[in-house]
């Protein structure tokens, strides 16, 4: 699908994700496709002279009543389009330019040098945790309180107030939380403590001064792997792991492959 064909797609929504490549701070903005056909023709002719054919004109993208500054070389802008049937398309890095049409009309253009591709944001199956926990940043002695929102084989998301969220992409931390469950064998409550070493990758501001902070897990602890496998199995998302006859251990199927099969993706 070419980016210019968005103009012919009814009922689609656009979101522009702006990620600071240094701090990991990100903001998502809704964008509305412009209905100005004259502007589209003029901009198309202008960009064609510069070898650019993939573009969209959107109504001005603003945040907090201020125009967004997309000019920083440290900012990675990514455009997502969601069709009315729920299918999501993604363009990689896109440019945002303000092009003047006539003497006073300034339009906002999203530019790309590649085609759109189907996109699934979740590369690994994610389960909800929703438990209070702590985050201990590398070099600190005292952990900070947080809410652990969700985990997967490759990442963990937490909610916290602004304290150390400006440390930047790649900064290491330990996230810990506990869950209480009933043992099937003893029928008594048992508390399981999970500790995950991870690196910061994304900081998403929320209304009220809190932040959703995303981390990438490099080495998944066995306890976390077992937890996710158990949840998946209980919900019928994956079958019980079978013991291999060729070697000791358990064969597990990568979750993104399972997700592809469930979605019917070739």
C-alpha cells in the first residue's frame, strides 16, 4: 500500500508516534487527513520535483495548543494507520514538513520514502500484571515504588511518577513485584516474587504527571518464562508444552509465531 493511497481509505485513523532517540521520551498524536484537494495537487507537484511521491497532508498536528517541533535529528517519527476493520499499517521513519501554499496557507505534510506494511506492535504475547512493585535503577541504593502493568518474554511495562525517567535509552534497572496464588498441591496461599533485569526503551507521559515506562528484557528469568507459559496455557492460547523424547527439557513455541497463526498471517 502506498502512502498516497491513504486518501482513498475511508474510516481510517492516523497516529504519529514521536520518540526521542536519546531520552526515550515519546508522545503519540492523532492526525486527521486533510480534505483540501487543491493543496494536495500543489504539494504533490512541488514534491514530485524533488523525487518525493509518498506523502500525506494532515490537519495541523498540535499538542497542548502548541505546534509540535519535529525538526530535531534526535526524534524518530513513526506513522501508524488503523483501518476501520482494525488492521494496522506502519511506515518506518517519516519526515514532517510545513510547506507553504500561496502567500499564507501553510500545510503540514508527512513524508516517507517507503511503502506501508502490516504491523503488529506486540512481537511477544503480553500478560497483565497490575501489581505494585519497585524499580531499582543502576547505581541507586533505594528502589522506587511503581505499578507493574504487564510483562512479556521480551519486555515489561510499569507506571511511575517522574523521578529517574530522564536517564535515557539503554539505562539498566531491576523491576520486582510479588503475586499471591493458591497452590494446587497444598491448597494454601503462596507468594511468588519476580525480579527482572531490563533496560529502558520508552517513556510515555500520562495526564496527571505519571509516566508509562517500557523496558526491554535481555535475559528472561526462568520464573517469568514459566509464569507467561502458565497464563497462556490456562487461556488456551498455546497448548501444554510437551516433553521431547530426543532430549531432556521442554519445547516451547515462540509466542510471536503462535500469534501469527492465530491471526491467519501468511
